[in-house]
C-alpha cells in the first residue's frame, strides 16, 4: 500500500501558493484494508476514506470508462492493481495530473510541471472529451491563473461543443463552475475561453461582448456582466443557469434602475431608490452602487448615497400620525422624501 498527494495540492505548491487541503491516492489497497487501518469510508460513487488523524481524503486509485452522456456517465473501477499513472491519466489537465510520494518526490508522467512553467492548460488525454464539465473547469483555471489554453485542447473543447456532448451539462453544475470562475482574479479569461470554443453561444447567448473588467463580490460581478441587458434576457439567462436569488435579484435591480441614472430631479432620485428597494435592502443597494461605479463611471454615485441618506432621515412615523387617512401616507411620505433629497443635493 502506497499513498501519494495528488492534484491541486501539488499544483499549487509548485506555483508557490498556499495549500489548504491535500487529497491522497492510495495504490495497492482494498476498501477492507483501509477500514482495518482506521480510515472511515465516505465515498458514494467510488472508494474514498477519511484519515483517522488528519481527516484528509484518501481515495483508492481508480480508472474510469465512459458509459453514458454527461459528466455522470462513467463506470468507475477501483482495485489494488490500478497504478498511480493510470489514476493520473483519467484527470483533466496536465497541471492537475501530478503527485508526490511520501518522500516528497514528484511524479509527473504527463508534463504538468512543464506546462505550469509555461502557463499552459493542456488536456492529459483524449478522454478529456468524455466529460463536458472539463470545458468549464479549463476556462475556470484560465481565470484563476491567467494561463492560456493549448491549441490542441481548445480544438478538442470546440469539437465537444460541436458534437453536442456539451449539451449534456446540467444547469446546477454549469453555475457552480461559472460562478467560481467569475470570482477568480481574471474572470475575463474564462469568458474568452468559453467564447473561443463556442460554449458561450450555447450557454450564454445573452452575453454579447464582455466588459473591460470585473471586480467585487460575485453578485456584483454577475450584475456587471448583465449590464445593458433587458430584464427578460436576464431572466432567461438566470433561468437557464439556475442562478441563485442574490445574484439574480441584483442583476434585475440594476436593469430596473439603469434608465434613471443621470437624472437630476428629486422625484427621479426617489423613484430610483424605490425601484432599488434601497430603504429595506441597504446592503444590496451598496452592491448596486458598486455595479454602477464599474459600468457607468460618469454617474455621480456619491449623489445617490446622499439622496438615500436624506430620504431615510424623513420621519415616516410622524407623517403617518399627521395623515388624514392611511391611504394618504404613501403620497405624503414620497413628497417629504423628495423634498429632503432636493435640499440635500442643492
């Protein structure tokens, strides 16, 4: 029985990056031997165990055979005779197909270290084409490290799209990879990779062109990406990708307030605040302003902040007490808030 650190831990250590988690592959063992050694089984689709002391994951070396469409269409074979190289050969990219033995020696049968130095994302084998999620993962790694996709890998990715293999992607998995890529340091690299292989046209047809930069929390980045789209297209995109509520709502809110940006009348400022639900959703409004700063730098965001501060300073309770009937309250409150905004912005 031999154990090797594999995958991301080896890759990031070679890049000089901090390693948070380590995954292990065990060669020459059975599930019974792992359990007898104190490891706790946790794998559902293949044999994975938690170390009794470190709680790190140890997976038995395995091979995979394509048996259906999509990323779940695989038959897994884990047995003591499966070698480390066979296990590494099933992985997506050369930079993820390296291992270190217990003495610290590097095992690199596919040239992952060379590709790390060159900043290249290259598939390990033609088996890459059997899992469409690997297109998204490759684009995500481009966003993380700023690496370029090798020409042969890009051709393979496009062939996967053209053949319809990528049509088997499920929305939840698409959003999982896409959102992680958006949150990386260079998200435009992901968008460029998806555009070149043709997957953007299938998954993200509403996103015509890319912004010059994306920054901030995920919801801000997604809303900036959707800037300029009508609400119906944002809804269609969010439905297709199963986008969570926080990201969906901010993108839609940005679309609703966009026509009022740059207006100067107090009533228009108030209407913008109401469309943004700024009085109840102050944190989301702050994120909205981050989107506006990126998308429309000519807009004076400070004036919007002053308008909200002035409007929230109006004593709504006092207005309610003075109103002749409950039906009069909304109009009275709007007038008072508009007056306060006008005074604050003079």
